[in-house]
């Protein structure tokens, strides 16, 4: 019922002990309640990540029939971004009697990485490496450069004989579609 828009479903049960037959009879009465629709989809807690980055992962839209499965899938997609420590959902009263605002709360985590190291090799003798990466990069958000859902990394490896550098940039939603 929750997946089909009935947020106020009530299940009443009656239990009857039938000693003669040696069983317990259970009868359920289900009251569906009203059918609800989403009014607004609100996002709270994002200080770095742009609303657009979060909204493109959501499977429920304003005006849709309330759907618990779509909300669950939306929460999973936000968790899979790996930008947030916590993702939770809730509802608030909407603009009408059968309308609810759907609220997504996120708690952002650090998405930048810096790593370096050194070692020895039979070919290069001494080897050093370093990497700097940002998983929630935004090329157009100067000077912070975070919050756009892009990914940027620069990796370098150098030895006495070889040198290797790699720059990687990923835009997962070109043209925001």
C-alpha cells in the first residue's frame, strides 16, 4: 500500500483462539486510507553539492503519486554517488489535504583525496608517486571547485628511468540530461 500512494494505511487484526480445533484464527481488516501525491520535493543538508546533481538522481517528481519504491530507489541512487555520509527521507504537510512534500536530507562527506608514496624497483631503482583527486568536482565553481558531480584526478609516477602522468576528468551528465 505504501508503494501505491496509501500513506495512512491501517491494519486491524482480530485473533480468535479455537481450542476445539487446536488452532488460532487471525482475521485482518485493511483500511487503505487516502491516496497521496507529492507536492514539492525538497532537499536539505547539501552545502557543497548542487541541487541539480541531487535532483537528477531522484526517481520521484513533484505531482507524482506517492510511491515508496521510487523513494527507496532515489535514496539508493544518492547513496551510490558516494558524496554523502547519510541520506534519509521524510514527509511534510503539502499544499492540500492529499498532498505531501517529500524531503530528502543528506549529510555530505569529504570527497577529495591526496595520496603519495615511494618505493624501490629493479628497473627504476627509486620510484615515487602522488595523486590528487576530487569525486565531487565542479569546473565552473571557482574557487571552491566542488559540488558539480564531476570527477577529476591527477596521478603521477616517476622513477630514475620512467615517468608517467595521467589526468582524468569525468562529466557523468553531459548537457544535464
